[in-house]
C-alpha cells in the first residue's frame, strides 16, 4: 500500500519539481567559493614561497638549499590548508580526514624512517652549516672536497677526483674534521740530524729556511724544538703557521728546502743503521 502511495506522489513530476532554484544557487555558490579559495591559496602559496626563497638570494650568508626547502614546505602547507577549507565549504567533515591522513603519514614515516632520518640530518647540516661547499673535510673515514649538500646525501670529491656519496645521517652522526674551517693552519715536520751536528746551527738553518718563504706567517712565531734523542738521530719538531690555501704546497716544499739547506750547511741527516758483530766459534 505504501509503495502504491509513493508511486502516486511522484507520478507526473519532473526533475525540476525536486531541485529548487535555491538548491542550484547554493551548489553554484559553493563551487565558485571553492574556486576562489583555491586560486587565492595558490597565489598566497607562491608569494610566500618566493619571499622565503628570495631571502637566501639577497643574503649570501643564508644557504639556498635550506631556504628552498622551507619555501616548498610553506607552499605545500598553504595549498593543503586551502583544500581543507574547500572541503568544509561543501560540508565535508575534515576532522576524520585529518586523522586518516595523520595515520597514513605515521605509517609512511615508519616505512621510510631511514630516508627521513637522512632528510632530517640534511636539514640540520644546511641550517647549522658545520661544512659548506668547497671545504676539505674528513667524514666517517672519507676525505675530500665538499661538492654538494642535498637533503638526502653529501657529495665529496676525493684528492683523486673520485665521487664519494655519504648519507646525511652518517655525516651528522659522525665526527667531522673540517680542514677549511679557519683561515690559517699549522704545518708540522720532524727533521732528524746526526749526533755530531751543532744543534744551534741546525735550529738557525731550519728557522731561516722556513721563514724565507713568502707563504710563512710570522705571527704566531714558529716552534723549533728538540723532541727526541733517537736511535740514530736527534729529532727536531718544527711547526709554522701558513695560510690555509697554501698549506699542502708549503708543507711539501719545506721538506725539500730544509733538506737542501742542511746539506749546504754540512749537517748530516742520518739514516737508521745497525752494527753487526760476527763472532767466530773456535
């Protein structure tokens, strides 16, 4: 009986009898509102990202990689907020949706925790800048010049120009030796002379040789001291300060120059020797 009455009620009516003008106007208004929100959201996201990214281009002390990352993060956050506003416009409850997205994000985070740890370490490296492009460093037993610092890995070029890729989690979680952090470095040598040599003469020859080079820095003053009476030589420990960019060349050159200067002064540079006594058995 109910089905018969329902049929009689709907019989002869068109779609227009069920969809009013106000209903259509409401839907159209929501669609237009959603479009306006999305357009404004995209414009604001682009403007904010451009402002954040532009900070690093205007100030050389700020790192481009970090601010590009922050710009993208801000852009996607604003776009995501715009979508939530659109969903609310259509009457969709976003509370449960946010909860589902949060749970999915947690699951993805657990699955990609190794990658995310590299990204987190990359952000720390870029933000605190313990190393920068062009530095010569030793990280986790690998030495080379820093060529790139990405969010996932750090790229080094070895002395032989071999590419070395180190995950950022290993860079941030290990000891970093940065040979380029300071403008000056201290070069160190050990020179051995014979026991018959005049120690004052040897010290003066070494001092004159290392200080005659234009790369030598007089302040702080060099250190030239006898450190050991070895099995076949008297060993001098020599330290001198030099500009960082000239360290390796200066250190290698002084090995040669001091040797030539000691030879010219008649100072013996001994080498290890051993005396063997042969006893015949009668």
